[in-house]
């Protein structure tokens, strides 16, 4: 998981929802998916991620779900380092730009971006981003959802 440079200050203030003086809280995940194919890691400039998510609307098979983070757990890794574990699960069957998120469409999760949210999604502060290799991309099952557990050290 790549911690984005613009998020350094916000990240430590926004670990626990509601604890940031800025009004932003780490409580949102952008789950990117493709229909019918896997996606090679997409290089994006952290400064233009909002634009990147908007441009997914003009593609034929890429979209994203903007979802709440279900839980935050602060703990220690096996090496004793502080560790934040986040749990996110897909909810819904349609992406933000209207593309289907389903087994029938062959939806595959290829990336996740964590954000500290504010009132409007255009003001989200992107905190961390992770791309799954082609062989590790997660297929949407026929029933149920895709659950992601993310560990940040």
C-alpha cells in the first residue's frame, strides 16, 4: 500500500474516524473494478486522482465504488510496529459511473484507494493506494461481496 505524499499530515490526524481537527476522517475506500478483464497497475499522479476517478466514466469497462470503511483496528505487527487494520466490503451492484459490478459482468477489483472524507467527495483527501497484480485481482462472486482487509504499517 502506497501512502500518498499529500496525505502525510492528514493520515496521522485521521486514523480514527472523527478525530481530525480538519473535519476529515479516514472512513472511505474507492474500490476500482474492471468488467471482463484484468487491469495492469495504473500509474496515477496523486495530485490528479480526483480527475482519474472522473475519467473512469468515459471508459467502457472501468468504474469504482465509493464505500465506507467498516472498521479500524489499531494494534501491533509481529515485529512490534504500530499497525492499522481496515476492513472494507463491496456494497451495491453499480459503480459510481453506472457500470455493473457483478459476477455476470465479470467484475474484478484491481485497486483500492483510501481517503479521508469530507462532506463532498470532490474534497476527499487520498491517503493510500494499492494495485493488485493481475493474478491477485479479486473477482466479484455470484452471491455476496468482496471483502478487503488492509494492513497499514
